[in-house]
């Protein structure tokens, strides 16, 4: 598979055009770093929907958290992951989004995890266009750290 061509403008300029500001990098809640580079790939740690150092909400999707709110949280998780990438290597060094993994704290019987993780995927598509098309997993889990409803991690390819 070939890497999509670089945009005519920088990714930072695209964020500005969309009126999106990256948040500050979320502080790790345990013994890990927000992102790691190996070769031409960056892997982010799972990012929670933090706003100003705290979770936007807690709860389980399909219970106290509805799908629309959870999708908004997944979008925030993706922004937090992009902030980690930007802090490590600079957002403009990104060639493409390779993979998104979304974990959704779900009540028993809830099967809408893909709709929740679409919050992250659709945002990445708006920002990166063709370079934002990615492989993805949307996984339902019983619990997430700190009671978060959603967690998202990214794998990105860097430009040569």
C-alpha cells in the first residue's frame, strides 16, 4: 500500500482551518509515556477523554452515557492522541493515520462500539483526508481506567 501524498498545506494549518486546537498533552495516569516512536511509526498510549486534567464524564456506554456523548468523548481521545504525537515528533511530520483502536466501556448487551469509535475516525478523516483512512478495532470492555467511557490509541506513519 502506498502512503497518500502530503497535503498542500500543513496539518497544523488544517487544524486551524477547521477551528480545532490541540489540547495540552494529558499527563500519564500510570507508568508509561504518552507516545513512542520506532522507525517511521508513532504509537500512542491509550488516551482518555481528559479536559483540563480531568475526565469529561465517567460511566458506561449504553447505560449512563449515550452513544452521541461517547462518540464526542472518542473525538476528544483522538485529539489527545494527536497532541501526544505533536509533542513527540510534530504533527506536520505525519504521513498518515495507520490504525485506530477504541475501547468502549459498555453495559452488558451493548453492541454499538463501532458507532462510538466513529467519533475518532470521522475527526481523523476531517483533518487528514485520504491520509486519515485507517485500519480500526472497536472493542467493548467491562471497565476502563478512572471510570472513563472511552479510550483511543493511534498508530501513525511519519514522512521519510
